[in-house]
C-alpha cells in the first residue's frame, strides 16, 4: 500500500490511515519531489503474512470485496498483480470506498501460484474473505 502525504496535510493523520488498514504493520516513510516542486512524504506498508493480508481484505467489507471480485480481470496485469485504489478522504471519515482517481491510497497485491491461474487464484482468495466460516 502506498499513499502520499502532501505538505498541506497532517502526515500523522495520513499515516494513521495505513495503520488502520493494516494494524500492526510497519509504515515506511520516504521523501520525494512532486511535479510541482514541493516535497511530499511517501508512506508505504507491505503485508506478507497471511493473517495480515486477511485482516486487511476483510476490513474492506463485503461490498468492496464483491466489487473487487467482479473486476479482477480489469485490475490485474500480465504478471498477476492486482491493483486498486481507495479514496483517501473517505478513509479519513472512516468510510472505505474504491477510487477512480484523485487523492488515493494505492494498493498492489499478488497471488502466489502460477501466473496462468493468477486471476482465478485472486478471485478465489477474495471469495474466501467473504466467507465468514473461513
């Protein structure tokens, strides 16, 4: 997960968004120059453990998971990576919404297994997050 904290934003508040999405994960910060010449903070979290990944996806809620399942082919690249974004300002307000542009939290995830079956594997994994008995 990656999000930019702009100079006009409270970096601590932006960092807390990632901490809420990925409880217990370490947030890494780096600085970058923007296209407009200002320095922005790039905050990133990497989830590798199964439990952390499950906690993140289940935290998105059934509506978002369903939308992701239905759009896996459009969101997945040839390498088997799934990409989606969440609206940053909605997260500040405690709501989770998929984003189509603008100020976002960018998420990239990959499924383990053969690339030829990555789409099927990702859909299956997302469906498993919807199943409360799993």
